[in-house]
C-alpha cells in the first residue's frame, strides 16, 4: 500500500525486518512523491566539486561532507527578494530534519555568488545565519572569502547549471534551485523554485538515509513512471505469467504431437536409382 508522507517521515528512521519489503515501501513513497511534487527533478549524476572559503577564511570542499546528505543552494547575499525567501524555506526544512533527529546525517551548504568586495561579502555572510534563523550546527555559509577571487562563488554556481547574471549595482538575475546530494557525492535531485512543499524535500532526504536507497534511486533519472514499477503490479504480472507459460508449454507439446502424427501418415519416400542409360543423349 502507498504510505502517506507524514507517516513515511516517521517510518524512515526505523529499521524493518524484511529489506525487500522496505525497498517496496520506499519505492511506493518515492513514486508518490514524484507524482505529487511538480517541482522535483530526480537526477543521478556526479555533483561538481568546489573549494571555497567561509566568512572567516577557512577552506571547505564538497568532499568534506562525504557520508552525509548535502542540501546545497546558491544565493546572492545582497539580494532583497528571492534569496531571502529561499533561505526562510530551507530553514523550515532544517527544522524538520532536526525534528526527525537526522541533523547529524545532513549538511546544509549555502554558497554566495557576490562579486563585490570580498571583505564586505564575508561580513554579510557572518550575520546571514542569524538573520534567517539558520542553525550553524549543520549549516555552512560560503562566500569565497578574502583570499579567493570575488567570482569564485558565481563560477561554482555555473558548474551546477546556475546562471547568476550581474545586471547593475547590487543586483543579479538568477533562478532558484535546491540541490540534494547523497553520501557518495552523487546529485540525486533538484527542487526548483520556491513553491515546492518543504516536507517533500525532507522526505526525499530521509529516503537517501535508507540503506536501500541506491537500489531504488540508482537510475531514477527523469524518466516517466512505468506501470510495472510498484510491487502490486509486479505481483500481478507474475500471476499472469504463470498460466501464460503453462499454456505455452502445452501448446508446444500439442504441436509436436501433430507433427509426429503427420510424419507417420506421410507415404514413404523411395530413393530410386536412375537407369544406367538415362543420362545418355540419343545419338
């Protein structure tokens, strides 16, 4: 049966006795998520690496968070419109992650794309977490720092397919995407815009913490849902195949008998020897 997301969030941290049943349950829930969340884009590709500084000049790399699920987003720190709303939305997800006792397994990373003076950008980022209630326990804010080139963050965004276009003054034109990366550094999903449901992203993150997530999500890509994906349809297909295979075997036996009978009723073929003179032409 399909599992509602509210129940799914509670069930995910709990161990199940039958791994196959657990995989089916998770698959059902993920199928439901893919159909109910229009802003989710499942993917399966290596997440681009980055090496950036935080607001205090300490170096951080994506590889530092291997073994954890990473929720990554890019912002223009001086933005007054979409970026603050994006931060507030992700703060809700961080609270849900903490409520599910998963904060030790999930790392939030925000990268600023500002190309203005690096020192002033670092100053903004030092206060950014407090401004939007981002818990520093598992949230890292990267700005490129004072030693990196001012455009380091915007270049990193480019490797993730994000274009932050400098318009004029303190303004950049850009889209809004939240990237979800698994424990092995594989990007598994993009949540586009600001209208997706926070609990849906939390449920997706929770699914990655299941030991069988590789089996379910390995080739999820962006392919359409197939009718045979759920265990119900797999059982139904198996039940239909049994009489089909039996009928095929019986048909083969019947066909063989008919061929044997026809062979028995056919007249015997006489391999007559030609006359010795039959090949001679008249003289």
